[in-house]
């Protein structure tokens, strides 16, 4: 009888929330007391158990009921027990399958509709799983599958911010992120009206609490909760932005906050980063007074490397919209901040900066500003640490940066030769493409520098035999350039091997 009474009380409370009626605190406390939930820790554990239970349910209605209860507990946890910056304990248990897991729509590839394990951004700014978009491009398409826009280039930029969120979600769900089968279909559980309204109530409670926080410590605790909530799903991201959180978070981005409470600055910029994953929120962030400048200031002068790296990742996310990419590329402070982070930051921060630079390089006007800002010197400086990212940027810049870029890239030739010999397939492909452009536009002196690389012809032959299809084509062009140079012939009119005849290619074989 007691369990039946408790069940009726919970259902009545969920019905009340569904009607958009905020439950009374005393009633919430009474129900949680009866459930044995008397602090944040016990609430978190119960939420995790309910998330486990969803996966064990076959009946769709049961899943929806549990999802509603999770929303209620999240709200009750914040209202009754306050906010906390305590990190969740790592959970090393693992699931065996994704077949019944509710995967957020933002984490699915638009092509395969499967969980993305390696999300990448194409020239149009859309994100896909690398395997799916590679198949699309290799089948002869030169357009974005989602928008139909012609791709200015086929470079694939790792979306590391989204990948980190997916990895974190997988850890929370105890899914082995690295071993998720690409053929496993996933089915989501739609948010119920009660769950959605509970999320809204949680968000509005937190945002209101943040707006009147009496201290930085209190603001940090609330901001951490918003940061965690912004990781969960699109509904939460939309609710947080619609509740007016962005202007309040902007107050936590300043250098004064960073010097007094660096964790608050990190949590604030990371919350904005998580919010920016939702397309509509990109516009909200760009149009909120002080938001973009606050992110740029953290990129340049943030209190920690984590804050700077997440600021770079936020700029990367915002630049997924073409008009914003152009706008961001016009800002000298953005380019300066990214260059400094790529040069001086730890490896993870360098990577955040480089992938953002590469995304900005998708705009031709921005390439000139990047060259003026020292991008080639920067990528040459980090090519040994992050070769794949560095040579991909170099390829994009020498292609669009004019003779100034070609002249500055002269010092990269020997290092590109090393990448051709030792790099990954992707790095070798970009290195070969970069060298073709540099040699074609740089003249005989540049080709002579390449010819001086020890065993360069043997290295090129290896790429022609073992590289990707595009790398093989570029290597064939490169070898033909070297052969014509050694014969004293013009190297500027060498055609791409993709349009060479079999007979022409045969003439390149060793005697």
C-alpha cells in the first residue's frame, strides 16, 4: 500500500509538471524522502540507475515513463539540494550494444543516422561521420549531402568539440566509444511532455539562480550545472538559451572573473561552447552583446589553457555558419589568438586552434589575413607535433594564399618530404597536394629544393603505390614535375594525373 501511495504521488507530480505547474518544494522533499533520496549524491546515483533501466526496457511506454522520472529528479536535485561542482565518479562498467540506447539526434550522422565516432566538418559547415562522408565524396559527389551546396574543397575538419561530447555521453551510458559497430542502428527515446517541462523548470530555476548569485563561488556551482545540462540534448540547449542564460554567462567571461575564479571562467565558456552545437544558438551567441568579444578575450587572455582551448572550439563551432566564418575571419584578434594558442599551448589546445584555423581558411578572403598573421610559420612550427592538422592547413593556404604564401612555404619543403615518408595516409595526401601547388607556383628554385630531399623519388613512388587515391594522383604529378625539371623542361604545365592517359603515366616508369 505504501508503494502504491508513493507511485500515485509521483504520477500526480508528473501530471502537474506536464500541465506546466511548478511543484511545491515540500511535496518534492516528501517524495524524495520516501524514495530515500536525501542529497545530491543519492539523486545522481538514482538518475544513473534509471538511465540503466531505460536500456533494459522493451516497452516504449515504460521508457517514456522513466524518461519523465529522470527529468523530475534532475529538477528536484537542483531545487532541493542546490548546485555542485563535484564531478561524477568514473564508471568503468560497459554495455555490449547500442541497439536500445537513446542517442541524441545531434550525435547521429545525417547520412547514416548512426552514432558518429569520428565527426568531421565539411566546407559547407555541416558535420558528418568521417566514414560516411568519405564514401559520399569518393563516389564522385562534390556537394554537401544535407544542404546541396557545392563544396569549395574536400578537406574534412575534425569536430573535436562534438567528438568529446559524444565520448563523454558514451562513458555516461557505459558504451565503449572506440568499439561501437558502424552497422549498429540506434533508436532514440523522444522526450515526453513531462520530461520536457521538467527540463524547462530545471533550466529556469538555474538561470534565475545564476542571475542573482551572491558570489563567484555560488555562480560557479550553478554554471557547472548548466554546463552539464547543456551536454545532454538539443532540448536542454534550446531551453537554456531561451531562458536568457547567454547574456548572464557573458558576465562570467571577463578577465576579472578569470583572475579571481578561473573555474567559473572555464565553466562559462564551456557552457557557451556546448550551447553552440545547436544551430539556432549560434545566432543567439553571435547576436548577444558582448558574447563574441568575451569568447575572443578568453582565447587571447584566458586564465587557463582549458579556457583558451574551449574558446577556440567555440569559435570553430560558430564558424560552421558561412556568414559567421567570414565575420570571424575578419577579426585580427581571432587570428592572433589562434596563432598564439597554436604556438604556445599544450597539445590539446594546439589542436583546437589548428582545426579552427583550418575552418576559417575555407574562406578565400580570410586566407590572406591568415598568411599576414603568420599561419605558415605557425604550422611549420607545430608540424612535428600535429602533422596531420598542420599539413592540411598548409595545403589549404598555399592553394588560396597567392605568391606570398608560396614564398613563405619554401621553408616547409623538407618537412613535407618527411611527412611523405613517415606520415599518416591523410597527412601524406595533404603533403603531396601542398608540394604540387608549391612547385607549380614557386618556380625552378622550389622544385630544386624538393629534388634535394634525400631519396625523394623513391618516397614519391611509395606514395603512388600505397597512398590514398588522391595521394597517388598528386604523387604522380609531383614525380612528373621532378622529371621535367631534371630534363630542363617547363614544370608549370604538368596536368593532374587523374586526367593523364595510361600511355602518359607509362613514360614515368623507371628505365
